[in-house]
């Protein structure tokens, strides 16, 4: 497996432009860039916003190496960046705060205005550096940008998409053939993809499977190549690399294609939250069913639905979510 520090480096790029950020950190964050001489979409990959999710990083490295070696990008640009460098090095979800929950507008503006040496939260420093490379990618883009944030979960799971909007997204979703999870209540307003959407970008998070399952890296790669084809950035007949099985993203047709979240159970460390063993993403739950417990007693599902992102790791602010078939796909208009 590719090492954490491997980088597909663009010799024309000078990390000194990000001063006062240490150039060594820029080099660690930068996974790679592929550029076509023909203008077109700009695909921006982010991976490892959570430090215990290395499979997206490995997948992004493999994709960038293949693109650079084969020189087969027919139009546009592809950038790939690591997220939480410190947490990735320590294999921890985060150091001080969840980097994928702090992208609220007010907080981002506060971080932008604060000198780096005065940022005492590790994830605030990571955010500031991420903003620098993301803005660089947007400035360099020759066409419409699309952000794809790669994730895995602590529970077994079929792949799925969270979020997703913009004119590019429908074509991508049709090609991915993975369920879409929508967030009408704004539970993920602090996520990077939501921040990008608020600033006019097409964006989504892609969940590939479990943190420690190497198949998750393969699924991430398949998803990225699928997006590249959907955006007409590589030839439609482009094959997956020989190291990967030429198969579609795993699917289960019994799972609804569109699901909306209606409940989030937040947790605090002092509550000693424990999820009942055995839940996977998309497992059905019934109203009143015991699905977890904490210092206050048993925790029940508030209604019939599907469980999402059940917490089976020590750190995290989200105990679980519950979703239902999206109203726009059940005979009712969406709210």
C-alpha cells in the first residue's frame, strides 16, 4: 500500500506561495495535480479530513499517479489534497475538534482573520491551510469546479453519497449509481462539502465503506474514475487501472436511491455513549427500538427508518442519524 507521505508532485508548483505556511506542510497536504492542455472542469479531491480515514488518501494517491503516468486527462484539471495532517499522522479522528464539523461561515471568517500563530486549535490551523490550497485550485481552474470529499465510516456500509447539488451532480449521480443521502435539516452545515455548496460549488461527500477495510480504497478509486468519466474528463471507454477489479460500485437495489435525514443523536464524552453492536449503514430500525445507551439509559429510534453513521469509535460528536425515503421520491413534494 502507498505510504502516507507519497506525493505526485508538480515541478512547476512552488509551495513558497503559501507563506507563512511551512512549505513542508504544503508538500504533505498536496497529493497531486493533473492538468490537461484543454480547458474543462476542475475536480478537487479532499481526503483524510478525519485522521482515522486513510483509505481515501490511498485512493487519491493511486488516481493521481495513474493520471500523471498515463497522461490521459483529456480536459480540465484534477487536484487532490490531504485534510487533517496532524490527525492522519496519529491515526486519530481529530486532535481538538472535528475538522468536518467546523465550516460554519462565522467560524471560517474568524479563522481567516486570525494570524496562524494565534490559532490554538489544531483543526483551525488545518482549516486555514486547506483554504489556501483550495483557493489556489479554484484560481487555477480552467472550468467549473466540483469538490469530492472522500470518507469512510466506523460501521460496515455500502457506498453512498451525502449532499450533492449543482448542474454537474445529476450526471455524476446517474453514473455512480449509489444511494444519495440528503440533509434537509442542515445537520452537516459544518462540513466542508456544505461550505463549498454555500459558496456556489458543486460538491458532495462520498462514503466508500469501513475505515479499516482496504476494499474502501478500491471503491473510492472506482468512484473517482466514474466521476472523471461523467464529467467527460477522460475517455468514456477508459479502463480502470490493472490493479483494480473492473467492477461497478457495490449496490443493493432494496435500498432506496434517495434518503433524507430527519434525526441526529449528538453525543458528549461524559455521556459514555455506546451503540448497540451490529448496526450497518442503511439498516432498518423501528420506532421505539433500542439502538444505543448512555449514562441516562437506553436510547430508542424516534421513528421507523434507516440508521446512518452509527458511532463505533471512541471519538465523534454524532452518535447516529436516522433517515427515511426522500419525500420527493415517495409521492410527496420535498420540503
